[in-house]
C-alpha cells in the first residue's frame, strides 16, 4: 500500500502516458475519422489545430453513437467531436488525471506540454492500474468539488497525505512538490469557481486569455506547509482603449480568487505580491516591458521585485502565456552578468547559520524562537538564491532548485562533487524543516521555519553542518565569479 500510494502521489502524468494518438486537423470529415481509426487500430483520435493544440476528441463510442448509420461521411468532425477537450499536462501529478477522468466519466485524456501541444494519451485503465480502494479514497479527498468548502477539505487532506509520505520515507523534495501541486490545483479550481460566479452574476466570461502565475516557493514547486499567497496575472494583449473594461474584469477576478484562497487557509501576502496589485497584473507585452525596465534600471527596488518574480510558474488559464514569458526572460538574462551580479549582491544578507568554528548561529532577536535555527532564511534561501543566479546566467529556464542543480551539472557549471553536496544539503535541510512543521501542525502549535538544534540527532547535526558549509562555499564562489572579489 505504501508503495502504490507513493507512486500515485509522486509520479507525473507524463510518466504513464501512451504515445500520441492519431490526429486530424480541424475541418476534417467524419469519413476520414472512421477510416483513420480503423487504419491505426485505435479507439480514439484527437482533433488538433495548426499548432498541434487539442481541440476535440473522437472515440469509438462517438463513432457508434453519433456517426454510424446517422451522419453523412462528409459531415465536419467539428460538429461531432467531444469539445471543449479536457487535457492533462505531462508535468501534472498522476492522481489529478485519475480524479479528472473518473469525475468526467472519461476513458481517454490527451496529454499536452507546457505550450498546450499534444504529446501523448492517458487511459483510465492505465491510470488506475496501481490504485486500490484506499488510494482512490485519498485521491477523492484531494480533489473535492470546486467550492470554497471543497477546497478547504483538500487543504486538510493535503496535510494528512504529506505526513504519511514522510512516514513512508519519501524524499522531502518530492513531498514539497506534491504540496505545491495541490496548492496550485486549488488555485486552478478556485479560478474556475470564481469565473463561474462572475458569469452567473452577469459579468460574463474572461474578455481575454490569461494565465494566473504563482511565485516564490510555489513557483519552484518547493512549498512548505501554510505558505502565503504570491501570485500574479499575465493577460493576453489588448488595445489601450479597452483597458478599463478588460483590466476591470481581471481586477475583480483577482480580488475574488485571493479572498477565496485566504478563506481556505492560504493567507494574503503582507507585501501585496498578489494579482490584486496592478504591479503584478499586466498584459504579456507589459510584462516584457517591465522586465526590460528592471534590467535597465538595476536599482534596489527593481532588483528586489525581479528577485520576487523570477521563479514564477503558470498554474491556471492559458499556461502557454507563462511559457512564452519564461522564454523571453531566459533569453534576456543569459550571460547578463551585470544584472545578475547586482541582484545576487543585493541579497548578500542571506547568510548561512554557521559562525566561527562552524558553530550554529542561533536566533537571538525573536523571543519566541530564541536559541533555534531558522532553516529557511539561513538554510534553503541562501542555496536557492545562489543556484538561481547561476541558472539565470547560464540560460537554464527551469525554476526548481534541484532541477537547476542537475542542469548546471550537465553544463559543467557545477562539478559532480559540488552538485552532490548541494543536492544532499537541500534534501537534508528540507527534511528537517518539513518534519518540524508537521510536528507543529500535529501538536496545534505555530507552524514556522524554526528548528531547535536540541531535536537533532548527532548524525543530523553533523549533516546539517556539512550542508551549511556546502551552501556557504557555493555563495562564496558565486560572489567571486560575479564580482571578481575574492572576499
């Protein structure tokens, strides 16, 4: 049971997809579809547009129910196929696919990439192959109806699953990825819920395509328990004369979504890094202009805002808008040593919790945590910051810290020893943090980023010292590489 549960909650839809199904273009005829299904010995095909984006699905059952003995072979498929098409992305977790297919009564679901292009097919039988009754019940608890009450139940179930996976010794970064996926799925479903309410209230559907993005740990897929909201909106471009109408709609949507997320336990951001703030709600062209402005100015405010923004990830709406913006930013920052140097040096205060003779630097100012270690501010954050600087400098588009380390190793920016030490450091520190947070949650205490060194075994203590030393060495190296300073 532990194995099958871990597999379902750790693996991605892309890990289990079949090869792409047969496809036909929009405008194809019913007779062509029947012939193609027979020729390919397939039980479904996907209708795609000129960019290979799925626009409809036709199955054997559709042939029997809608075509056979009823329609002329020249009837356009557009009037017969199932649409709008439900898809799953290759980097979405497998349990999402199981839940969506079961709820919608689907036997097939196209798999798409980050730009919505068809890359494969999932079948319900294949998705359920490793699932038993208890696992399906857990999946149901994580995919409740798209209502505030349903999403509150999902957030509660998320904690139970995370704790069980920790007991099953699943690596902590994989649990963080699960927590992040669930949070982002709650965002996605809340967006749909709020749009439905706005349509019912007479405000209509979204006037332009859009993508809700999350930033920070959620964008890196590295969330701990109870993160606050860091989100924004990318809106498809529109004429300036339409601004009041279109931005007014998305301002209302942002307010509803952020309040709904707050209601299910994800607090509003104290720094107002949310789509309700016009700074974080822009058209695609405005975001590109904002990026160019930050790079050109390089003042403290620009560096701080860019630092917040760079780890964004699209989670709801048309995620290809986020993919396009990611490509633009990656191209603009590759080899941009001056900007990345200034951004990194602006965060020099992110030091590790090691002092003279490699002794821990403990909290002194916060009376509630005096004598403890803040393993986020003085542990993972210095690592994330340094790895991001190297990744941006070398044109790595991915946002996850471990993926960035692997890519930097592949490009020989990091050698094997450096990459191994840093990967181990991230695993160890995140494990200590999540274990403490789950214990705090279980005991009804404050969930924070603090760990008391007295709770560590001698081996964990030694590993933490080694982890912090590796992070400190990396920061010294990045500082030297970017600034030319030895100290």
